[in-house]
C-alpha cells in the first residue's frame, strides 16, 4: 500500500515537474490567470480532477490488479 502511494505521488511530481520544465512561461501565465478566477470555479475544477483521478485509480485496480 505504501509503495503504491509513493509511486502515485512520484508520478504526480514527475508530471508537474515536466510541465514546469518544458513550458515555464505557460505555467506562469496559467497561475496568473488562476488568480483572477472565482474561488468557486477553482473548487469545481479541483473537485472534477478529484473525481476523474479517483475513477482512474479504481479503473486501474479493477483491470490491472
């Protein structure tokens, strides 16, 4: 279990790092635009990402466990 959690956290950090390494200007612009978004919009986007991520984790456990 701990190995899976560390693997998932590592993968998230790799993807985040890749985005900042390959397109730092875009990421900076994206963060600036996010500052002007209403909190509720960010909350909905975060919840959507949570639901999709949970679905993908469950899907991977069902088909590849």
